[in-house]
């Protein structure tokens, strides 16, 4: 069956097949076991579903992240109002794991194995043997999926979970009598966010329920891009099962996760930010509107650490059956399935003082390709987590809240520590805008525990944070990331206000990571390339790339995560905003004066202009457009399926047009209204749109309303579309402004240094090889990190440079100790 024949999976567009207008996943419960020997994750995922009807297919502004997409979303059709049944949860606080007779799912049970036998299995096609007994009149649940080996799909018997009896209405309605399973799931989904813990406990219990015993079964078919599920005779989403369990295994070559070795030569696996997102990790609904919450149990070897995008740090417990450790994570804010992030490896927590057990390993090992000697056991990283302080600042150990783990009512408390620094002790700027919050703040998003309504969150400038890395990079991560992180977090709070997420982990990922960083809820991946090869006494020198990259990824918490693009082709909403805010936040973290900030902005703008200009001269025009769907942006088919234009194009992977052109659009808008007024507007926009999906028009229309003088000058929505978003090439303003940036003071200083190096190179030309050379004495100016990048770029434009001058260049600026960006420029120059 090909339910979306209009989609051509052989093009460079990524198909989003999920029929989200028909039915939505409201919650995922994942149970994963990591097998490093076979490079496979065996897993089950339980989907809690809610049918929708009459969902809009046209673009709409300010669509909620979370419930409310369909007419049936969050309604009380399944029995009573929220207020009426909420009182029935008073006893849920003391829920026990009364799962007698419930099945613990780790894969395919032997029961009824023949019924779910796979009769067709190729690389891209797989079906259960009863799939052909269904027909096109049966309703089909379509999930985004690829590179997964599905073994079983079944409906769960929720009525067998005794804890769910508390959700039964006091008076049995007709709806409940006709379909008690659907009624109970609807009431579970509709529980208010104030009872999220009880809600997640019930989801967990329901996920272990046995398969339905009504004599019918679910049948599935998997093709290249989707998994399709039917129940014979069920013709509408309203009658489709509301709780579905899928048992499957990932493939070693699946595109969503990367199996590799870290810098200590130890095995690890992590979600690598693939263009296909997480569909090769678990079957899911990938369109942005398909927001859901989730909880996950991950079993991994006891010596490994599991990091995920979850709201509390997990406390591992031992699995008595496998002797693996069990890690539990969850989220309470509905997010796209693409934000689910996983990393399993022999990571160690970076602390202000490296533990003695690891210090010798760091000291003795300058080559990260050698095998690490220390054992990265769970107890070892937990003990190392008790930080003694960050730099010279006073620190506190922030223990995690009790977290339900394992089975029964077993509760453990974290031995690992988050840490944060007080701004006064760290000497950070105390400027902030927490006064924005007031008693009248009102969120426009769907119901979830929102930090924007919590006074304590507005005053929390530095959220609890941890840093993890392989042993051989502990010292570099300590000097760079751990030192800068609290300053960058405080600066981001000063610029944008409340942190959208309550905690943050940062992981230095293995070599070969495809970018410098990747942000997900509660966790950031950083490339080792941003780490400076400095030493503990080197101060902040050489930390510019690391600091600015941290600020970029932190900025994504606001733009890209808590505010997301409704149409993924509008990447500039995430990347352009993060690039612009990266400069603002990093300047705040450095405590620069207004003049220093302006000069740094101009230098960075010129560097980016040069990169964008080169890229646009050497790329296809269709890849240069920030809004490729133009007036059709945000539109989907009647079922909710769509495509992400050019998402699979290999050229696009290396392009920065959404970063750079989006950044310049924001710089242009800031020049029209004033820099500080533009920053103030960012905060207003976040206050209004947090927790929602947006299109370009939502931001631009609010800007034009806030600053009406712009339209009076002829700067309309249509004009911005035409000049910046819907056409390839470079807008006129950018050409004109680049000439101004090229004359900035910091740039002129670089040009003066370039002349010195050119003269030095020419002084070596024509001299005999045997004659002893007397190097001329030249006073070279000390350059900032960005100035050094500009210097190397300008020297690259010279047709010839002497070997002696290149050696002198390396000695003068210690290029071998610089960050990856400048080392890369050096290698290119040498070639």
C-alpha cells in the first residue's frame, strides 16, 4: 500500500508520511536495550493515541506545541470535564506497581509469535502475514519509519491495569460503555499538567499491559519511509486502538544513530542529528505539529553512562535479569519526536578538580587515540560528580529529586551532582530582565508545567548543569566548557529571560561529529573541535570559538526548541536567530563595553559576509532560498503528510545559508529599529510565542506591528519576503553594509598586519638557500580570535607566501594550539 502516492521518495526531499490530521501520538513510552556487540538497540515503543478531525491543512499562526491540534484533542468526550475527574486522582499519588499479570516488555514475547510472523522482508519492505487480509477501507495508522526491523504490533488491554480504575467516571456514559479502552486513554491524556507525575506513572503501568485478548490483532506493513498499521474491520481513527505497542530492533547501519568509538577508543552510540531525524531509532510521527511527551527506559552495560533529553538526571539501578543498568528519563513539555536525543558511552563528568583516579590517565595521555586505562564505571562518574567549585566561584551541590526507577515503589536519590555558580562570586554581569514577569503573564500554549509562569525560574540565572567527556579530554573540557558554561547561561538569561528548560548536560561527542554543536532539550552535543588546546593558566585567550558555540547552542533553547518552526524548510527561524543571538549573548558573557560590542559585531559580520558570498557563488540557486515553499509554507496534505524540501540533498549538509542569510536579515531589521530595541523585542516575542510553532510571518508581522514606522518607510511583509526569504542571491542592503564592515577598526588592524606578513614573505624571495638569513625584527600586534581568522583568510588570497613566513606565522600565533577553525585555515594555507 502506498497511501501517499504524490510523494516521491527518490527525490532529495524528505517525506513526512505520518497522517497527523487523522490521529496523533500524545505520549511515547520507550523501553530500549543497547547491545554494543551487535550494534543494535532492541526496543518496544508504546503509542498513546488520540484521533483528530477537521484539522486545518492551511498554514496557521501560533499553533500550539502540544494538545489542541485536532477537534478531539483535550476534549472531554471520553467522560466529564478535567475539574470533575481530577478529584479522582487523589489516590494516584500512592500508586503502586500493581502489575500482576502484566507483561514486562523487552522485545518479542513467545506468545502468539506465529501470528505475527513476518512473511515479506527485504531491506525496505516488511509485512506481517495477515496484512493482505486487510483492505483499503480499513483505517491506517501511518508512522514515519525506516531502517527498523519490526517484529510485532499489538493493541494493549488497558482495562487490565487496576490503577486505571481511578479514571473511570462515576456515572458510566454511553461513550465509556461502547469503548472503555478509548475512554480511559482519553481521560489519561487529558489529565492536567499539575499532575504530570501521576500521569507518567499511569502511562508506565499501561505500557506494560498485556496484549488485547479480543481475538483480533493488528497488522503492519513497512516500506522505505513508513510503518503502516491496521486493525481489520476498523474504518475510522475514532475506532482505532488508543494504546499500541510496537516491538522492533534498530539496524547497525540505521541513519538515526551512530555507533563508533570515542576519543578513548571505547565504544559508544549517540543520535547524530541525521537528516532523517529519529525515524530509524523508533517509529514516530515526525511532522512538527505532532508534538508529544515521552518517557524512556534505557538498559545499557553497567560501565556506561546514559544521557538523554530529559528533565531530571537519571539515577541508574541494576537490572537483575541482565546485570545491565537501567536509566529512566522523561519530558513533560510536548516536543517533536526529532528532539529525542540519546548518548550511551563511557563518559566521565568534568569537574573543577579532576578526581585523582582519572588525573593520571589525563596526564599520561596526550594522544586520544590510545585506549583509556581508567574504568568509566557508574560509581566512578557519580563520585566525580560532587564538584568542588567552578573556578574561583562558590558552588552548591544540587541533588536531583527522588525519581521512580526500576519496579515497585523503589525510590533512589542521585549521587551525581549538578552545579551552578553565584553571579557575584563569578564576577558575572548582574544585568537581567527578570522584571518582565508579572502576575498577569498568560501563556498561549497548551497545558504543560511552564517555567515562564514560575517566579523562581525567572530569578534562576544559571540553571543546574553538568559537562561530560572522554577521559583524554577532561582537562580541555574543564578549561573551556566548564569554565564558560555558567557565564554563558547567565548571559543568555540576561538577554532573553527565563531559561525554558530546568537543567543542562553538555557532552563532548566523538570525533567525526558532523557539526560544531547540536542542541536538544536539556542536552547539548559539542564537537571536540571547539576545545582550545590551552592550559589551566591561559585565561580566556583562545576560548572564543568555544564560548560563541556554547552561546549559539544555548540560544536554541529559545529559538529552535521552546519556539519551533511549523515548517522545517524555514530553518532560518532556528539557525539564523541562534547565530544572531550567539553574538549578543557572547558579548554579554565577556562583559564588553558598547563600543567593544559594536566592533566585535562588525568583525564577525564581515567574516560571515565573506563566507556567505563564497557559498552563494558556488551553490545552486534553489538551495539559497530561505522559504522554498513560499506562499505554500506550512501547508500539508489532507492526511497531514508533507515533504521537507531538499532535506536529503547532500550539498545542503555543507551549506550555511540558513545560518548566515537568516542572521543578516535579523541584522538588517535591527538596523531599522535600533540594536537595543531589537533585543527588547526578542524578549517580548519569546514571552508571547514560547511553547508554540511559528512561521516567518508570525515574527515579521509582530515586528511590523511593534514598530509601525517600518511600514511607513515602505518595509512591508511582502518586501521582506521578496528581498530576503523567497529569492536566491544577496540583497542590496547586504552589499552596501559589507563595505562599511570592511572599514571597521578591528578589520583595519588586521589589514595592517597582513601587509607586515606580505613584506616578510617577499623579503625571503630570491635569497640563496645556503646564506644564513637574518630575520627582520617586526612587532606583530596581538590579535583577537576573530581577527586571527580574518588574517589567515586574507593571507590565503595571496598568490604566494614563503615557507619561512609560514613558519614564522605559526610561531608568532602558536597556531598549533589554536582552536579547530583557525587550525583548519592554517592547513588550507599550507596546501
